[in-house]
C-alpha cells in the first residue's frame, strides 16, 4: 500500500469513528426523548382522567340542582330548599305533640 492509500484508510477510519460517536449521541438523545414522551403521556392521561371526574361531578351537581347556571335558577333552588325545610319542621312539630 502506498502512503496515499494509508492516509485514505486512516481518514475513512476517523470518519467512521466520528459517525459512530454521532450515532451514539443521537441514540442517547432519542432515549431521553422517549422517556420524556412517556412521562408526558402519563401526565396527559392523568389530566384527562381528572377532567372526566370533574365533568362527572359537575354533571351530578347540575342533576342534583345544587349548582345553578344563572341567578334565577339559584333563587328557585333556594326557595325549594326553604320550602322543604319548612315542611320538615312542620312534620317534626307534629311528631313532638
């Protein structure tokens, strides 16, 4: 082999080593990104689950009439509750006689 061939082989060897180092660096970066993605997926799933729970609670409150959309509905709900309390008081008074 001539000196030129030896230099070409050394240059090729050096470039291969550089390419391997770049590959390992990118591979490590990819692993970090995969871990971050998994973490973000878990957080997203938790947030989605929490949102569904809150939506269910909100729907239950609306169904129960404890949460009103506007002032008029709140007044009506308060009136119904007051009426029920008065009826219960009357029943208790009758039982105590």
